[in-house]
């Protein structure tokens, strides 16, 4: 491959020739991307503008929306171009840039959901100490950790992959993925595998265990409390639980798919499963938090009513 003209390009092989239907697919995906941008910008604007929403829970929700914009913008523009393109070659630089954005988006999502679980744990299990523990400084530190730790980890992951000599250029994906690049290596990839396993444990399984532990403690507290208290806890925690379950399922689908023989799966099914974690959470998160949490919903409705009066 080193002497080939394809040496600087990867070929995304999961794109299926759907003829003129590609225009309908492009239009649908463009509308989806537009909705993601608009819905998440509305959430960010409402939370940043309204002083009553300058609380840890709402700040973390705004972080989720920022991350949705970040991840979607790293995926959709290139994907929309590929839908209309006859070939699906991507340069190594563009490929590793896409890997960095999509992987940091994925890791950020899990770390943000973890600190949201911690916020709910403190609010429910230690309500008298909530304002002492969840200070502005603490929120800032947790937010910085949620972004910096994944970013550093992904830089190391990609630096290990870029050093590998490759004996092929075909990536069985609709977007660039690190594991698919590593599988093209001409040499042993023990260092990549060990580091990849460690990074997966620290950004997926440990946060997952922490979220489950937090909600176990919350359930124990609720079990001993009144029905009214249980209702309030469910009301404040349900949107986070829904977001966490959705992201966990979609993330698991992509991880499982990357370890499976793609050729044995229907290409349309494989394509949908591989796209779920970069499409579904950015679409559903603003709907879940915007419609379920009354404070955010109230301000959204007020903004929409104001726009109607002006127009």
C-alpha cells in the first residue's frame, strides 16, 4: 500500500448504491442535521440566558447539547457529501480528524452523563449538603474533566494508530473508526489493543458502573421515603435515565458491530446500527430535557410565544 496512489486515502465501503434514492436520503439527513442544530442551540440559549437555570443540573444539560453540536458537526457534513458522491475516499488526515471528533464526542457523552448522575446522587442522598458540594468551582472542575480527559485519551489513541504501517485502505464503515484502521495494520497491534482496552474501561465501563451505583443509592433512599418524595425524584431523574439508557444502547450497538463480520449483516441494517450513537442521542436529548423538565419547557414556550407575537 505504501507505493500505491491510495496510500493517503481510506475507502469507506459501507455505502450502498441506492441510485436516485440518495437524493431523498440526503434531504432527510440534512433535515435531521438541521433539527439537531436548532434544537440543541435552543436548549443552550435558554439555559445560558435564564438566570434561574444557572444551576448544576441545567449547566450539565447545556454541556450535553454542546457535545451534540460538536459530534454532529464532525459527522454530518462529510456524511452528506458521501451520500451524493460516487466514490467514498477520505484522506488520512481527514479520517483521523473525524475519528478524533467522533470518539471525543462519544467519550464526552458518557463522562457528562456520569457527572449528571453524581449531581442527582448528591441532590437526593445528601440534600442538606448539595449547595456546599455542588459549588460553581466544583461544577467547573467536573465540566473541565468531562472534556479534557477524553480529549487527551483520544490523542494518545490516535497517535498509536498513525504510526502503524497499513496493508489496506478499506474501512467497513460509513465514517472513520479507529478499530477499523488498526485492523488494516501489517504488524502486531498489541500496544493499540492494550491501550484501547484501558481507554474503553475508563471511559465506558467505569462511568457505566458509577451511574448504576449512583442510581442504586438513589433507589435505596427513595425506598425508605414518602410517595411524594419518590415522585419528585423520579421527575428530576427520569430525563437523565432516558438519556443514559438511549446512549448506552446505541453505543453498545456500534461497539458490537465493530467486532462483528459486517458481510454477514444486511448492509442497510449495519448502516443504521453504526449511525445510531451519532444520530439518536443528539436528536432525542433536547426533546427529552426540553419537554420533560418544566423549567426548560416553560422558557421554550415563552420564547416561541414571543416570536409569534413579533411576527
